[in-house]
């Protein structure tokens, strides 16, 4: 298994996109299926944004200062996703805004992932090289072991609060 950071993140993006598709295919009044898909989306995004915010972004920011603006934009995009995830976690499937809020989350995160994959990842790969990406990926694998799985876990809450006050 590769520990290339970009390969790992793209693999996570595939899982997230599949969860989005599962939600979209559930159907209008399939509350149980929608709820299960959103639970999966929440878990995947909580882990993913934690790993990127705690490992990937700080290291890229340190090693590739020319990408500072990209990293700051990514932090803000994660913040928007985190807020929506917290709100969704408090809603029941069938609630008036459940589908609308999930749809907005999906649209925002798809845009973010597309931008990362098409614009940001190539710059990072070129700037860091294979060895650094392998080391970064290994650090991400370690961070995953203790990453929060729910937005109500203290480390996830801290990440969201830090984004508000930073």
C-alpha cells in the first residue's frame, strides 16, 4: 500500500464521493437510507478534514510557502464543511432542511476536492517530491488512528473552534 500523501487523499476523496452518490440515489422519502449515507458522510469528512488540517496543510504551508494562499483557502473551505457537518449531525432525516443542508455540503465539498485534485495536488507533488510525500502520508496514516469520527468529539470541536477564532 502506498503511503504517498496525495494518493491517500485521493483514495479518501473516492470514498467521500461514493457516500455522496449513496445519499443522492437514496430517493426523496428514503429517510433511513439518507440518514445512513449522511452518517457515513459525517464520519468520512470528520476524519478527512482532521487529517488534512492537522498534518497535510501545516506541513505544506511550512515547506511550500508559495502555496500559503491555497492552504488558507482550504482551511476556510474545511471550516464551512465542519459547520454544516455539525448542523447535520443534529438533524434527523426527514427534517425540513436535512436534504437541503446535505446538498449544500456535497456541492461545497465536491468543489473543494476537485480544486485540490486538479490544481493544488499537482503543485504539492512538484514542490515536495516523492520522499516528502511518503513521509507525509505515513504521518497521515498515524493521525488517522486517533482522528475524531464524529463532530462532537473534543478534537473535532477544537478544530472547528480554532477555525472560527483564527
